C-alpha cells in the first residue's frame, strides 16, 4: 500500500467514470443551477443527424409533460463514448413515454462528424459507425459553448460525461453520470421520483466537493511547506462542522474518511487520530481486506517515521490478528503478512517469523512472503550470534 501526501492522495480531481477537469471559475453555491430549478432553454447551434423518429425536431423550449435527458460529451472522452450504447438503448426503451435524449458536445462540426464516421463494435460483434450507433437519439454540437455555460458551468460540474434529467414540469430532477440514471429516470417517468430528498443528497455532495476543493487549494498554496498548527486546526474544524449538519450516509462516510486522512497526515500521534482510525476500521467490518490494507498503511507510516506512537502500531497489530478469522481462507496470507511486519516493527522477531511462515504457507502466498521469512531468519541468526559472544 502506497501512502502519498494528503493533497495528492485525497484531492485528485478524477472519477471512476468521468473525464474530469477543474473549473477555473467555480459558481457560488447560492447561484448554482441545481435540483428543482427551471432547466435553462437549449441554445444548440448544430443538430447533426436525424433520429430514428424523423418527426423529432430541434428543441429550444421544453414542452410540459415531456421528459428530457440533456447529456454532455466529447469525442476525446472515453467514458462518454462508453455511454453511447446505453443512451441509444434508453431512447429506444422510453421513446413512447415522452422521453427525449439530447447529447451536446462543444467541439466543432468537422471534429464531431469525423468521429461519427469511425467504426466500432457492438455487443453482438457487428461493426457499425458511431453515427449508426447513436441514430436513436439526438447528437448535437454547440461550439460557442453556450449550452455548456448554461448547464455544466452554471451547475459547477467538474467533468463529463454528465446528464441532466428535465422533468414534466421543465425543472431539473436529477444530475449525475449517465450510466447511473436508470432508477431516477424510471421513477420520473412513473411519477414516483422524490425530487426533494434527492435535492438534499445532491446539495450535500456538492458542498462536500466544495469543501474538498477548498482544503486542496489551501494546502497546495503552501507549495510543499508544512502547514501551521493554526491552519491544520482550521481545516480539521471545517470538516467537523460539516459533519454536524450532514444527513446523507454516503457523504457522512466520505467526511469520516476525509477527517481520518487529515488527522493521519497532520496529527498522526494524537489520541483523536487513533479514535478516528478505530472508527474507520469499524466501518469496514464487512470488508476485512480493506481493513487489512488500512493496518498495512499504519505499518508503512510507522516504518517511514511518520507515526512515532508505538501504541498506534500495537493497536493495529491487535486489529490485524482479529481479521484472521474474518477473511476468506484463500486470502489469509495477506493478513498474516501484515501481522508479521507489524510485529517486526515492534521488535518481536520470533513472533514476526511465526506469522511470516503462516503467510508463506497460505494459498495466496507470494514470493515476497517467502523472502520475508528468509530475512527474519537471517536477522534472528545474527541476533543469536551476537548474544553468544
């Protein structure tokens, strides 16, 4: 497990699905386009192809009673391209339910048309052009960026692909990655979507992103210098304040993780860091391998001199021993390896060797496990030789 400086490890602006880039001019929360507000009218300059349903015209105003998916993409964005078959399927599935899918790029027409002429394979192995793949929904480009400004910039979206569901009353119902909108869209169609509840979750997510970005900017402005104790206290206090008013479980977990990372980075030997560590382990009860990774991280930080509190290492060792019975038998070697290294750090060579041998004999043993056994045996032999003199 590799432990990096906090501002690099925690605040990388990236996503599992998205091609994310930082916004240069973030929008203030009080003016941000968000859930429940009127969807801006579309100002798209180029509608590039007729859809399967040739009666579908260009859209400028949203019709009452109709549902729209306004999605933002680019030819250079891999996750956007991966979303295309799903969007095409979605349009075909819900076409008779009054749903209209509109995808918007801000690239120039030649770039998008060249992309549409390329070939790709479908799931059944047949070869089609991207134009054929996307013909069920409206693919557009808006080089002046006006639609992006009205939507993604106004909503302070940090990357693409991103989709906005516009409901029957022309208000924004949902914002997120297009591959995550199955249930929200289905519920909007059925009239069972709880927009108010989602608005709370969404705003807390955005506020958390703002908090992350604010902390990141404050740390990066130091240009590698150690932050003052006052700044560290202020940063940790900002997370604790956020925790007090947060209701969404997913955001609470992210906040606890952030709090632990900050404490571990800047106050590794403080009692509250151990308390936060134990709380984090508690949240990983059903994920013992992740818990083991956390304990391995304690070892690496201690080895690097970042943690000097031996009690922290002793606690990590005790927690690791309890994980032996929780992990699948075919993965127990990884846990024994962590136990062995923690015992080694604490200076208990015989116990470290016993655990290392169990790791080397486990189903998931690696050459590194056996190499550590040899290392320990040599060190024990050296110690005995010195004692015999």
